[in-house]
C-alpha cells in the first residue's frame, strides 16, 4: 500500500508540475501576443477621413458596386479592428477538423494583422498558433500545449508576401481597408471580377475578388500564394469564400468564411470560421 500511495503521490506531483508548466507557457505566449499587438496598433494611423462616393470615380464597375453595397456616404474609415472567430481547422486533406477559437487584430495604415488561435486537439490538449504580418514581416508560430514548438518561422520573403496576401483577402471584414485611399489599386478582369494589388515595404501582392449580384464579395483567389511544404514555399492556388453578410457598425461584412488550397488532387479546405464578435477603431 505504501508503494501504491507513493506512486499516486508521484503521479500527482508530475501531473501538477505538467499543468503548472502549461500555465507558465500560456502566460509567456499571451505576453508575446500582447507585445505583437501593441506594436501593430502603435504603428501609424489612418488619416482622419470618411467615405465619400467621390472615391468610386474610375474604379471598375463591380468594385464601385461593392463599395456602394458595403458602405454608406460618411462612413468613418477603419484604423484598427479586433475580431473573434470560432470555427474548425485541419492540417491536411485527410486530417479531422479540429475546433478553434481565435482573436485577430488588424491595422490598416500600415497594413498588418496578428492572429492568435487556440486549436483543440483533445479534451485537455491544444495547439496555440500565432500568425501575422507586422512591420513588413510575416511570422508563423505554433506550440503544442503552450510548450512544444511545432512551427517557428518569420521574415522570409515568401512568408511575408503570403501574410500580406492573407491581409488583403481578409479585408472584406474591414471594408474601408479596400478603398484606393488605403493603398489598394483595382484593375478590372470582367463584369464580376477585379484584381486588387497592395504594396507595402517592398512586398507587392495581388488577390482577385469575385462579386455577387448585390455587389458583395463572394470569393477571393490568388493563383500563386506560397504554401509551406516541408519548409519550402510552394506557389499554390488559394481560394477564400465569404458568406452570410450582416450590417455591423453601418457596414456590410461577411460573418462566415472558408479558405482552401487548390491542390492537384482537388480542393483542400483547411479553415472555416464564423465571426463571434467584432470591434472597430475609426478615424476621428
């Protein structure tokens, strides 16, 4: 019995120590995310201005229709945003979907974001993921149980360009970030599509936008976004879908979205999420 009791005590100490280590790792992770967000939100600010229909002059027809759908004259421009998502994520086409919750911060001028997610792998086991584009640099970090490094990449030209493309494709959540005054150049493709190009700190990226009958953005597409394959960036077609538009702070934004890689064997959807909460900081 003494041996059994000793084993139970040692087991309890080990579990307690592991939980404490996870808690400490979580605190370190949260502080690192807070520092990244502070840097993001302190880097410049959008000019004090409001949306005017005069800004639509010269835009491709579907783009002008989109802004008329999403915005009303006098809409203040977004400087920063905070979005909470819930949804599902998976790492390969044959992997199971795992639930996640995340918070994402955006800056419009200069463009940037920090995405901090918790993806549940088992009842007591999660992966923390932090992606971002900050001060012209892309980053991607992941840790299992707050402790075990899974991914830690930053700074490569491929990663930075892919992160800026992600920012551009997610901009329908903050519609004024897509205005020409925010640095986006629009070129026509056909009556329902246009290409948006954004340049920041030496990175120039483009995303194609497809518009629905009301003018809403329904699909984004990049033919050559870099996908990490064993540490190498491989240009891969990349598609996003936006659905369930709702009016928020006087703007119409998609509340449901999905993202997929278009692989030779078929589409690989890996992220699908729903907005739970959204907050904006507007220009005065």
